[in-house]
């Protein structure tokens, strides 16, 4: 140590002895029991608080879902009426340009059908994401679910994604469950 350094090495002999002998075994066990009960009580309190939080969160979500559906219904009604006004305006404009009523109505109906087809195709595309494909593949690799017999096991080097692609392309490879229900391809 340098001369200006005030730190010293710790020497247990320099400290005064403890305030008495160590506690006996029975007292130590009682202390451990008290600590265990306190820990259990704290864990139970945390579980109750978490349960209350989840219940409040679900209640809030349920209430918000009802309000969201109500406002979505209002949006659909007003959106549909706005679309009808736009189509009526288009028909009147086409009629003003000299087209017959029949042609004006057909053009408006064709535009509506094109928008409807596009929206339907996009909806079908997004519904594909609700099939939980990656989760189903991984569960099948673990032997869980309807695809377990069709997918490679967890220790297999074969790709579950490639196997799922093969199953989708080769529909005859899909089998039915014992109760006759078709298995949805991954």
C-alpha cells in the first residue's frame, strides 16, 4: 500500500467478536419457517394483484370491443351511404355527358363490382394470416396437433416449412382424422 492510501487489509482479528453464540437449531428452523411463510404470503399477494390486473384488463378490452364494434357499424352505414351518393353522382355525370341511363348504371355497377372484388381478394389474403401457420408447424414438430403425423419431428433435419409447402401443393397427401374431418393444410 502506498503511504497516502487509507485503505487497509481486512483482518478478522481486529473486529470485536459477535454479540453472542450462534442461534440454536430450533431457532434457526423457526426463522426459516417465518421467512418461508412471508415469501409464500408475498407470492400469494402478487398472484392476487396479477389476477386483479388481468380481470380489469379483460373487462376494459370487452368494453372497448363493444364500443369499437358499435362505431364500426356506424362507419359501415355512413360509408355505404356515401358510396351510394358517389355512384348516384357518377350516374348523373355520365347522363349529363349523353350516355343512356342503362350505360350510366352499368358503369357505376361495374366500378362497384371491381372495388368489391378487390376488397374480397384482400380480405381472403389477410384471413390466411389467421391460420397460425408457423405455430402449427412448430407444434406439429413437437408431436402436438392435427399435423403431427404429417410433419417432420423436432430432431429431423428436414425443414418444416418445405414439408408444409409440399403438403399444400400435393393435396392428396393430406389425410382425414379418424372422425372423418379433413385436416387443414399448414
